[in-house]
C-alpha cells in the first residue's frame, strides 16, 4: 500500500494542531482532520490517534475500535505506550512523541506497507477481525486465567450480551451497516467498562464481559446501565453502507475487498452527509463467579440467564442466581426452561427468515407478472409458494 492520505483525529472543532500537521504535509502526506467517531467517513489510507487528546485509555480504546483501518497511536509517555500495546492489533503501531518528523513519516509509511502482512494473519487466531475485541478462543484463555486468581475482596461476574433481533438490522440496512453497528456496540461496551474489566465478542451478535466490583449490587447496577445506554444510543451509519450489494461504495476504494474483514476494510460512503440512524437493544444473562467455578459452568449459567431474558421480552437482565432460587435449586427444571427459551427464540428467528424470504419472492413474482401479461398474478403467486416450499425442504 502506498499510504498518502492520513485521517488525523482531533478532540473538538477548532483544535489547532497545524504546527505538527504542516511539516507532515511538507513531506508529501495528505492530512485530513476529523472529530472522534468521524474517521470512517473519510477516504484515507491510515489513521492517527494522539493519546494525549483523550481523557483516558478507555476513551482512546473506544475510538480505536470504531475504525478498522491501519492506525498509528502517538504516545507521549511510557504509560500511554503500555496502555496502547495492551489493546492494539499487531498490525498497528505506536510511536513515542511526534519528533523528529522524519521518524513519524517513516512509521506511517511502514504501517501502510505492512498493513496486509503476516501480523494480520496471526492476529485472526485470537482477535475478532470485525471489532478488534478478543474472540471466543482468547476470551476462554483470559477467563481461565482470571478464575485461577483468588480475589476474595472483589465480586466478579460473567455477563453475556446478545443483541435483540439483530438479523432485522442486516435485512433492512445491509450487512455492511450491520458490521458498523457491531463496531459501535463494541465501543459502547468498552466505554462503560472499568479498568480491569474484560470485553470480548464471542459470536455473531453476542458479546461477553467479565466485571469486577465491590459488591453484587454494584455489578447488577452497572450492567443495567450498560443496557440502558445501549438502548438509548443511535448508531449513525452512512446511507452508502446500507446498500445490500455494496454497489454504493466508492469506485476504486482500496479497502473494498473483504467487506467483513476488520483489518482490511475501511468503508467509504459516496455521500458523507447521507446518514441513517439505527437503534438496537440487548438481552443479558449474568452469572456470579463462585469459588472453584469453571469456564464451562459460568458460560452455561450466563447463557441460561441470557435466554431467559430473551424469553421475558428482550432488553432485560436476568441473574442466574435468581433463576436458581426460583427453581428451588433444581438444575433440571432450569435447563428444561432453557431448552424452551432457546426453542422459542429459534422459532421466532425462523419465522422472520421465512417471512422475509416470502416477501422477496412475492416482490419478484409481482415484477414478473408486470413484465409478462400472458400469465396472471395467481400463476406467479403459485410459483412463489412452490419455490418457498422447495427452499424450506432443502
């Protein structure tokens, strides 16, 4: 990659960083400044984040995961460098300070040249390529490590978040817009996390978290706040991303390949001002970490509680501990109910899928009927019904 254009994130409107940017422009780089959260709308090869411009490492990390393109983080201290290395992808880079300018330019050029290198391939084994969060494999290793530590003074809990009816987002707005929403959800979870919390994406629309607080009431209150903030947030997605077949992406976009690849994708809308707003909610299941608890036990308990939350109407939090008390500690009854909840959710998803498939086939039949006056609408609808049966049977 011949990196020529840099998206440089500034903290607010009117921020003057020209004393730094002018020498970079003199080196032949094109610098485009933007506000936090807006870099995805800029056609650029790389992105630069200055750690000093963010209040803390959590806000820096939240900004970091919002844009999948190769990123250089500029740190001003050893502690900032350590914080950045904790969450950065191996493909990306961190540099201490902006002087000399020649070093900064070389780092940027190296980042652009190596963006598709071996480090990216190794990263995919442990990192979710869409959000940059740990994947299920890395999450399991992290949780096993944490469970091995006895911390009697802390209350710890595993929480599973599952986005409600997320398939509708993909169906209505397209998978590219859905991917952007997932990145936003990851950033929201990070924004609400405390130092030491661990967040991962373990499935398509499912996230996991490990929280450590002073007591159980604080854990529950914090998770409820996460759900509330998520439900209140509007995810602003450029309309071009909603094009289902990707045709609205800018022609010649160097990042167009692999639209679901975190480390090779940077969506570039044709009209940056054309936006749509998407809202989502999540259901959550919480399991407190008990002494000698295993990874499998905690994940099963949180999963049972999460599907119970979905069974109760979604956008809710359910504690496994409360389910146990209600069932009189009869695990068999809990898992029978879990089976019923899973069946109910899967049935709803299948119903939605069949409805959408049928709607698409009916629209196709209507177009055919308009184009072929020799056949009546009834004939076309009969064909639709037969096509739908074949899809379901196979």
